[in-house]
C-alpha cells in the first residue's frame, strides 16, 4: 500500500512537471510581446531592450523555464507583469474565496445529489423519477455562464432579493454557489442513479432480501454502501473541475477569487499569474486523483487487499 | 398435511419483447423433513417458482395468481411485514451463483450475523458466537479469522458454504437450494451436497433442491416434480418416478440417463427445442415435441391427475 502511494506521488510530480513544460511552450505561442505589457505603451526601444534583459526575457526558453521552475520549487511564483507585485501575494489571497465557493458548492452537490439519485433509482419509471431525471438533464446540460446570467436576472434584477455581484456579504455567495452547484448536483445525482440501479440488480441484494432484512436496512446498508463508492471518489475527481468552472462563474459575478484573477490576467497577458494559477490547478488535480484512489481503496475491500479490482 | 402447498402459481414478466409466462400454473406440495427435487430444462421456470414462494419477484415480474400455503398461511397474501419474518427465518434460499451472491464490502461474519440479529434481536456478542458456530457447522476451519474475511478472498466453494451458513442462521424449516453447485467444480460439488444432506438430517428441515441433474435426484431426492414450460407435468416419489415414469417428457429425460455415473449425468436428449416462453404452444405445451401427441393435445391443456397413489401426471394419455 505504501509503495503504491509513493508510486502515485512520483507519477503525480512527473505529470505536474509535464504540464508546466507544455504550459511554458504554449505561452510562447501566444500573440503579443510580454515586454510591451510590462513597459506599457510609448516606451523608447532602448528602454524595451533594457526591460527585456532585466526580466530575463532575452534568454532562451529552456533557460527561462528552469529559472522559473527553480523559483517555483521554493515557493516563489515570480512577479506580475502588470502590477509588479509578487504573484504569490496576488494568488494566495484569492485561493481562500475560491475554495470557499467551490467546496461549499461541492459539499452541497454531494449532499443533494446522493439522495436525489437514489430516490430516482428506487422510484424508477415512476413520476418522481421522471421529474428528477428531467431536473438532472436540464441542469447537467446547461452552460454555467448562461445559468449564472439567468439566476442573476431572476433573483437580482426582477425579484431584487439577492445581490448580483461582489463578495461583501454571505448573501452575495448565494448566486455564485447556486450557479456552480446546480450542474454538479445533476452530475452527482446522475452518477448515483446509475450506480443505485446497477446495485439494485446485483445478486447480493436479492440475498439480502432472502435473509428477511427490512427494506430500509437493504437500502441504507447494502445498496448505499456499495453505490456510494463511486460517488465519493467522484467528489475528489470533480474538485479540480469545479475550481476550473469557478473561472467563468467568478467572472460573471465579479467574485474576487482565483478564477476572476485568472480571467483578468488572460486579458492583460500577465503570464506569470496565468502560469501560477494553472500550476495550482494541475497540482490540485493530481492531489485529488491520488486522494480519490486512496479513498476508493479504503471503501472497497476488493481494491484494498487485492491491489487492484479484478 | 404438507409443509408447503403450492397451487396454480402463475408468475409472468412483462418485458418489451412480450409477456414471459415464466411460471404458468405450477402446483406441488413439499412435506416435512423431505428432500423435494424440482427438475427441468433451463428456462422452464424453476428459479422463478422458488423466488415466487419467497415473494422475491420484482418488476417487470408479477405473481398473478395461485396460492403458496405454508403452515396454513398463504404466503402470497400476507402483508410484506409478515413475509419479512418468514424469509430467512422460516424459509430461506441458497442461490445458484455464490460469486455474486455475497456483498463485496462487508465481512462474511457480518453478513452471516445479520439475519439472526434482525430476526432474534441478538446482542453483538450473542450474534458473534452464533456466527462462528455457524461457520464451523458448514465446515470452514478457523472460524474466528474467517469471519473477518471479505468474500472476494474466498474460493467458490467457500462462498457457497458461507451462503449456507447465512441461510441456516435462523434454523429455517424449509431451505430452497437453487442449483447450489452448478457453478462449482465437480469435487467441490460433491462436498457441498454432502454437507447439505448432513445438515438437513441434523436439523430435520425440508429442502427444495432445484437441479438439472436427474442423477442427483436419484441419489438424494425423496420426491420429485418435473417442470416443463412453467408447469409441473409429473410429480411423485423418486423411486416411483424412476420405476414408472409416465409423462412422455419425463420418459425422454430419463431415457438417456447412464447408470452408474449418477452425479455426472445430464438430462437426456429430447427431439425439438424448448418453446419460447413468450408464445407457448396451445393445449399441452409439450405437444410439438411429443411422439404421442394427438389432436386433443393441441386443443386442450391436460390437468394434473393422480394416476396412482401419490403419483400425479398431466397428460391426456392418462386421463380417464
Ligand atoms: N427478471 C426477469 N425478466 C424477464 N424474464 C425473466 C426474468 N427472470 C426470469 N425470466 C424468464 O423466465 C423464464 C424462467 O426462468 P427461470 O430462471 O425460472 O428458469 P430456470 O428453470 O431456473 O432455468 P435455469 O435452469 O437456467 O436456471 C425464462 O424464460 C427467463 O428468461
Ligand atoms: S398431453 Fe399429449 S402432447 Fe402432451 S405429453 Fe401427453 S400425449 Fe404428449
Ligand atoms: Mg434457475
């Protein structure tokens, strides 16, 4: 088990390094010269060259990369081209609001998605199932920027009961959280419905009935315990997705998180900031994947002992 | 007074391909302390009959009519809460496939202790004691360690023993064993069957043994019912049926039975194929394959009549 975890961590580090290399190359391909971003307009060419040298942008790409990487490893993410502030300062103050937004939404989605999916599966083919499946499909297929705008329109402009932007009160969290949550409730509910239906048809459920167990015991112990394994794994696998999804939602609601910072930095070609945020998401993805694996090994004895599911 | 009296049981499945008449008017009785065999080709409705008695038929299946009298109560009529008290405690069932019949995420000890805990309100300690005793009863060594194992580390034979321990945990009066050994290899099959018979004798319970294999019927059975297309076509003492099979279908099954290879022998070959359960033939459903078939066989369904004492058959040849 420990060897397995170590192996996963080593692979994870390699994945992150690969992501940073791709990212660096990709940045070179983007149009526009970062020096003009740093210097602003109407600067004499001599000054431009000076800036280029002082920021190390005259060096070959691979040297720039190693320079950047060696600083990242010790926690120095570089300096923003636009604000000239350390990127760590800019980014780290934004992480907490984003995590608040995404974790709230993930936990809510999990708590709501699980029972919705289970009820839909247990009432399969009945009115309740059709209603819930309709709900699931509706929100599952809805783009989040559009959902965000609609919610803003309905609750902010027509009903005037919720603030439409910013983050000045806990109320202003409601709409962004709802925008992120509704589609992921649908995702969890969909997964849970499928898993429950599959488990319902398993022979061991019939065994549980044949033992004379009451229905609630069969549902809440035998079925739930099995059907929850993929949903719990999904919680972690989904975390990086929700963080990426927050980019759009934060931009729509002017919510001061990492996503909004990312959005603005892309517009201003502020490469160090963009790179750092993508790096954070890459690390988050790798860590969540490892956590998801460990958790499913913990929940499923077939993986725990056998090493792998047959 | 039989322990279980099944009368005119009909269970259909409403699938999108059509109505599957899985059990279509089956009748038989099971006496106290006997091994009652249910034989027939694959798809003739043996498993569905057993599941109907346990009332474990789920949509699209439906039990349409019939009675299953157990201790003067009709199992098909009593409320679900009453039925729960009967399942696992009075009547229990061992399934065909031990590989998937155990829950992968709970230890076998937990799964064995569940039924007695629920039915008898046992404390944790009492339940554990009972569980390890049961594991020993089904001849699994090292009960205390084995109880903490998860099903996937056990072999097929071990899982079937676990399944038996689970189903015997509340001392049922009737155990339904639905082809308990078909998925196991031959040496293990014999061990499991011997264990079943030994436990049956010790506990004086009745067993419904569902099987394809007439050899097993000859070796272990007290009485036997032959099923065809969801109906019981012949029923009687095992010795009587072997000495004097009446129904053309039973005769066909017994014809090719080799003597001496009892446990290995499979059912005999009968010309024609099993009709689709969606549109079963009119009249006697065996008529397309029967060498004695007449006009009235196609038109009228034969009833199960007592040909000699305790020997029933459903065929026009024997109607008086
Ligand atoms: N859940 C179900 N849905 C639809 N049809 C079913 C279902 N269960 C059983 N059947 C059908 O009912 C008929 C009888 O099935 P059953 O399982 O009782 O046969 P069997 O005699 O036990 O056969 P085997 O020896 O292969 O176990 C078959 O035609 C089968 O296809
Ligand atoms: S009723 Fe007719 S068709 Fe059916 S088994 Fe008897 S003789 Fe054959
Ligand atoms: Mg069967």
